[in-house]
């Protein structure tokens, strides 16, 4: 069962999410709040696997709080949930450390399915957000900017940036899940990064 936290100031939307996830046996909603400022006190007793974070809150743009939230909840994936459809915002959300970006216009079923993919190494992104991230790439190729990566490592990056999970990438490359994880460790070391989220944000800037 996936423990889920929710930060949403819109009362009607928050109730809709609460009702939906409380009726999903694969999820357990452990908190539902309207503001980021209440999270620190919750972090002493709760550490959900996923936190759904509304982008625009009364206190401001919650994008600026992502790193702080991750300090409170180091084991949680922070997924931004917003109605904002803007290329620059999409890029900034990922660059600021979010583990995914889902649009509120998505169906609750789509949001649920996207969250379930996290356990397989997938990155929850609405299709429009994927387009925004891909659109921002420049003419340089990822391979030319990082020539220390092997051909197989480049192939893996190309698959993962589409949102493919580690397990699906292993099947596509005809290698084991363990091998994919080893490739990722090597890539992180070579690029001096620490997470798949950082890798995807970096890869989206270039043609692979």
C-alpha cells in the first residue's frame, strides 16, 4: 500500500482527491492539508511515499518549497499537481527538484496510474508536460555534451526521459533490472548527479 500526502488549498478539489484515494485499496491517504507551513509538524510522525503538491497556494508558488519539503520528508517523492500549463513553469518545476508534474485536468484514474508507476522507477508526467520538456532542448546532443557516457548508457537515458520505468527500460534493452540500476549508478557518478529526476531534467535539455 502506498502512503500518500496531499497539499491542496481548494476545498472542493481536496475533497475530491480525498474521496477518490480513500476508496483506492492501493493507497492510504495519511494527511490532507491546505498549506505547506503545516508539513513540518507532520514530518515527525509521517513519511508518506508520495506527496501531491498544489503549485499555487495562498502563501505563494510552492515550487520554492520543494527542497524544504524534501528535507522534512526525505523518503517522499514530491509530485506537483497544477492547472498551470506553461513551458517555462514545467521546466522550472523539474529543475527545482519535483519528482513529477501532473495536470489537474488529468482524470483521477490517470493520476492514480501515474503514481503507481513510481514504484517501478517511472516519472509521473502529463503528456503536455513531456512536450514542454522536450521542446526546450537545444541543438546539441546529450552524447556530445557528455562524451564519457557509453553507447548503452546513452540508450538508457533516451528511454528513461520518455517516462519509461527502469523495469520497462530493462525489457527494451534486453538486460536485467539489476544491470539497468548499475548503468544508472555509473551515469550518476559520471554526471555528478544524485537522482533519476536530475538525470531526466538534464537530458530533456538536449537531443539524446
